[in-house]
């Protein structure tokens, strides 16, 4: 998420002086990841729980099998952003090592999230931030072709959800198009009240629960219209029958704004959503 934000600001908004500040920040972050064995080191000198892109973990540790494909795309994307901003050969050499010695492009080609127990919208949102960076600034030429192929593989598993952020990224960078009627409807029906009131759809007579093995309990077999469910961000699960926490928190508008203005900027939607 940080690298997604830094790159958009760097490419679209920053002054020359600000570009240097952003590039220096990215060089420290990504350079530190490379220097510490492709792990993000925390202030205590230890790696954080999830920021791990090391070949030993992704390729050899069964505990990291589910993250192998997505994390391989992530680190190659990060290295591409860092090289684009700094032209530091260190990042190109690191990418070449991960690709040629450790097979990170091969890992990317296996991007599929078809096992129900492995499917989360957290991974979908992460990849929606990774692919724009990867495709706009591929650190090696072959990543552009591989990126288009793996975007298609990834999106197959979330296409039915009609989530605007995912669908707009797909339409802009995959070379293919999906129908955006559902995504536009989500933007139109997104609630203005962002307090997390609990909405319980479990007792409706027109809903059915998904009984597929591996799917969490109390998940529906379809996504309800956004004005019929609780507040659900792009990284959360819209299939939950019960969404919300009793109004204990007010959520942010960033998800809607990000998808909407991305659609406007890419020319995917050309007029205000009414």
C-alpha cells in the first residue's frame, strides 16, 4: 500500500523537490528490505509478521506456500518502483537474482486463489495495488507479459464479486475487459453513512448459504447489493451474512474514493456516478 501511494504521488503530483523526498524514502524502505534478506525489519531488529519476500521462505517453507505467488509479484513490483525512482543498480540486480536464481516469475505464473480456504479479499486488494506498479514500471521487460497473464488468472476468482477497485485494475492492465455494470452499481449504492451498524441478512428468506467445503460459516452464495449489507471495504468479505459491529466505529471513505477516481483517471468511467 505504501509503494502504491508513493508511486502515484511521484508520477502524478510531486514537484521536483518532492520527487527527491519520495525517492529517498522508497530507496531506504526497499533498500532495507533487500539488505535484510528480503524481509522488512522492525525497530526491534526482527522481521515483521507478513512483510517477508525471502526466497527461503517463499520457495522452501510450507507455512509460506499460500503467499508464494502473490509475494513474488509484490517484491518484483517494489523493486521496479525503487529502480524507476532512483536508477540504483542494486534494485535491478536484486530483481535479476530473484528471477533467475529463485524463479520468482515462475512463482507468479502459478497465481491462482481457487481453494476456498485460501481465498481472501485481503490478497485481492494487495494485488490490486501491486499490478499497477508492476505493469507501469516493470523492472525487466518480460514482467509486462507475465503481469498481463497473471492478472487474468488472479481476477478469475474475484470477477463475480463486481468490486470496482479490482475490476478497474483488470480493465486497465490485463489487455482484456470485463463488464463493469456490477462495479458501477456498487459505487452507486455505496452508503453515505459510514458508521459500522450491524446488518444481519442471515434470516432473509431470499438468501442461501454457501456450503462449499472450506468456505467459512455464515457466508452467502452471492453478494447482496451494497445498500442491503453493512459497511464492507474492498479487503473485507462481502459474502458475510452479518456485517458490522453495532455502530462502534465510523469507517473511512478512502475505498470508494480510490476506486472512483481511479476509474475517472483511467477513462473507465467518464461521468460522475449518479
